[in-house]
């Protein structure tokens, strides 16, 4: 691997090796200001490689690899190399993380307490987290929330926020001063643009918070708020966690404690304005 | 036997010996009271990385796809030449929902999809196929 | 002789009531089960020494107001528990 990039994001250090310079150049630019892996030792290695030597140059396609790999992973065109790197880092976490219980959720913090938002792709959890970070909340992450099984605290993992399709324009309009990565069109999920977490998020990435509220947002519905009972929350979170089963009893303890300790609501919303108001109202009612 | 079917939740088991026993239903024979948590691994992890399904798998790379999805020698009458590139996970997901594979005419798309539906564990593409069928939490 | 149904040893199970549902972690298998009534009540009544189906229905009837005391229904619950590995027959 000729080109290398290392970074620490929250408690996790990554080393990314690439057959091409451009994805590394983009990562270094967007993650500028982030620390290096602790003691220089990364937790996970990511490899962006060409399937055959000539594919480095001819119709270059980036294969995703690293400590943990998935069969059937589709390569991406080199123009989407940044997306490949981000997906590869997600994959290492999804398959290899054992220190923290992973929830597929965005997380924002205020006054030491954490709001978690979980849902399917397109639910709006990344967009809402980005918008809340403009309104007095600290962004902890948009893809994974890390729950410490011993303390129950949520740890920040502020990767580049992945905005898709219509959400890109919403974020660009709301945050004109923010730093964005390149606009990537024609990805398997449509258009993607990455948003760089603000300086406050990066500076506070080692400060955990106490989970206080869990929301299941759904974008594109008439406004509605419904309580979700702990049994259903537990069921849905096991589906939203890639390492719940692998964590064994620690995962069970962490998740039951989380589910019994915080309220959970489903919020349906037609647009982000409604969602932001619903979030503030529910938070203030805690 | 009490006619009152209301659940009284607050009375713990061992107290209240004679009056105030909590109601308990055994449930119907065909119903289920246990859900075992299955690993979400296959769906979530593969969704994180866009996956693809080679048609047919590398072991039978020279084969063609018959109308029923089986792999047959190339040139077999009525069978279709395989796609040049593996099928993208997103395209297969839409086709599973009742659409058609993009850029592929109807009968060929049906044949390819029958091949995909017949995939089993161990065949290249199966992990991708399995992940497409599970809702991502 | 009627089958005796025995619950897994207490140390083998982590039982956490959530609401009407209860989460059970089975240490031997590492599997988590989400269960509804009457499963926790059955496990508590059986204990490791176990009971026959008839004795179980009687024991449950002492502690609870059984609205549908039906041996077939209880048998179905016990079959589910055996399939899940939480109860074994002796």
C-alpha cells in the first residue's frame, strides 16, 4: 500500500492503506485536526485495493478490505474512493468492535446528557444530528453510538456525517459555513456528501455522556409522537446493533440497563423544522 | 374461576395469598411467547458495504442462465447469457420488491432473479442476497 | 410416567423484566430470548427440580388466577421452552 492515513476518532484508531493517492488526500484534508491513534497503534486497519494490478489504472475500482472483510462486497469507482474508505471503516467497527456495544444511531449531547436517534436509512438521524449541532448540541456521531457496558455511558465517535440526496441541500442551506467533502453522485444509494464535524465536536470527542432519551425518527409522515415500551425498544435495538450477539452477557447487561434507564419515543415528521421542534419539546419534558 | 379478565399488575407473586391473585393467561396453542434474538450481523454489516451478486458464481462462470434460474452450458437454447458484471445489491433489492433489474428485458430479468432466489449458503453472492431480505434496523 | 419439565439452573439464566415482556440471557448458549407471560411464571414455578405438566398447572393455579387453564395450551408453552433450550425434560 503506497499511500497511508492514520486517525483516531473517539476511542478508535484507524490506519488506512490505499493503492491510490486521492482517497488518502481527501481523508487527510477532511479529518485535519483529528488526533492520531493512541501511542501510534491503530485498532483497525483498512485497505483500499485494486482487484488486479491493472485495475489500479484501467477503469479503477476500489475494493474494500481490512482486518475484517465481507464476501460479495461491491467495489466502487475511484471517484467514490472517499465513500469506500468510510464504508470500510464502518465495516471494521461493525464486525470487529468488542469494547463498546454499538448502536446504529446518531448521538448529540447537551449538558452531559445524550440524545440517541436510531432508525433505518432515510429516517433522518444523520441530518437531524447535523442540524442539532448548529443549535447548541454537541455532535457525538451520526452512524454509531458507542455504549460502555461497564458505565452505561455513550462515547463519541464523530466520523464524517454522511448526508444523502435531499438531505444534502438541507444541510448546505442550514450550515453554509460548515466544511463539506466532495459531492459524490451515482453511488448505489444516490448522491452522497460528507459533512465535517465542527471544531467543538472534535475537541470534545473524548468526553462521554449519559444517555437520556432515545428517539425513533421517521421522515416523510404526518407529525406524530408515540411512546415506545421497553420490550419493543429492546427488540428494535438488537436489530440496530451489529455486535449485540458477539458481546454476549456484557451486551445483554448494557442493553437492558439502557432500555430500562431512558424513555423512548417514535417521532414521525414531514420536514426537519417539525422534527427539531419535537426533539426540543421532548428533551425539555424530561 | 374469576370472570374478570383484567390484568392486575401490581401484586407480586408470593404475597396476597387468598385474595388478589394476579391474572395469568396461558395463551393459544398456536401462538408464541418466545422470540429469540437472531444476529443482525448479516443484514447490518453487509448493508454498510454495498454488496453484489455474481451471476453465476465464479465456480460456474462460463454457464448460462436458463429460464428457471438453473445454470446450464453456454449456448443452451432458450437460456440467457449471464450479465457481464455482478448484479448490484440495490438493483436486486428493487427486483425482489416486484420491479425489474435495470437495463434488462423482462424474461432475462426473471431468469436472473430465479438464479438469485435459488442461492444457498456457501455460494458466492448468498450473503448479499440474505442481507437484502432483512429489514435494516 | 408423565414427563417432568425442569427449568435451567438459576445461574444459567439472567432474567430482566422490561414491561409485559421479559428479556432472558441464557448463559450456556449466549442466546437472548424476549419472552411474554406466562413464560417467566412457568420458569419460576418449575425450578431446577421440575414438575409434570399436571403438577405445573396446579402450581400455577395456586399462585395465579388462571383464565384459560388448558393443558394443551400449557403444553404448547412448554414445547416452546424446550425448543428454546430454557427447559429440559427429565
